[in-house]
């Protein structure tokens, strides 16, 4: 289970999904529907962008959930949470969440995967900030996300939408 807001999905997230598929046959990308958090993209938009950018990956299921991740995982009979770790700044929050989830359900394990070095500083929020003011994010988000950011902000955020190989990168 790879949970998150994915507002929007980036190559950093996709790098983690690809790495998860090297370990697991199936990965559920679970988009959190959190009414108290304002998102740029609707749930349908976020799921559409993930579906389109993982269309070539076998074993990816995209779903949404509300409430406690541990309840949702019990319903889906999933037992491993995958999270991505970027810089040290992710660590404290992720550590807290993982320990709390362990308290809620001892049978669920959390594993942390590192993205390629190239994506270590990529975040959905920095992508939104940059593209809001017309910056180019094509290196960090898939073409469908570039298109939808452009529609949202009414600007041209990207050119040359070629998806780089993430896994063949020795970093
Ligand atoms: P949240 O709102 O729960 O932080 P996100 O959608 O931002 O969710 O991220 C989901 C997960 O993906 C988190 O574990 C986050 O640390 C991880 N993640 C986000 N961007 C990257 C990246 N560039 N590289 C590796 N992991 C990432």
C-alpha cells in the first residue's frame, strides 16, 4: 500500500512505485481523501494522473481512501505500507506515523524506499509553486501532470515531455 496525497503525482512518487514493484507483485496507490486538507487537484484528477502515468506498469492499482489508513488496509487485506524518504526532513513525520500505525495494528509493517538522487528534492508542493508562476516542471512530473497543471494555472509550464528512465539511473 503506497498512501499519500499525490497532489499531483511526480516522478519522485513514480520512482517509489517502480521500486515497490521490484519487491511486491501488486502495489495499491491509495490517494487520501482528506476533507480538512485543501488540494489543488480533485480526487478524480489526482487518480486520473496516477492511472495515466502508471498505465505501463503491471500490478498497480489506484484507489482512494478516507479515515484511518490502518482501517482501509484491513479492509483490503494489505499488510505493508510503503513510504518514500527524501531528505532528513521527512524522517521525523514518517517515523511518528509509522509508530502510530504500528500501535493501531501490529501486523502491518512500514517500509521506506529511497528515490533516485535526481528526485530527492522533488515534492508536489514545490512543483505547484514553480508552475503557478509559469516555471517548467517537465523534468519532474509526467506529461499528463504537465498538461493538467497548465490547465489549472492557464500557463505553459513545460516543454519536451519525455519521461526519463528512472531506474536505469545509477544514482
Ligand atoms: P503526504 O501528503 O502523505 O506527504 P505525498 O503524496 O506528498 O503524501 O507523498 C506520499 C509519499 O511519497 C510520502 O511517503 C512521501 O515522503 C513520498 N514522496 C513524495 N515525493 C517523493 C520523492 N520525490 N521521492 C521519494 N518519495 C517521495
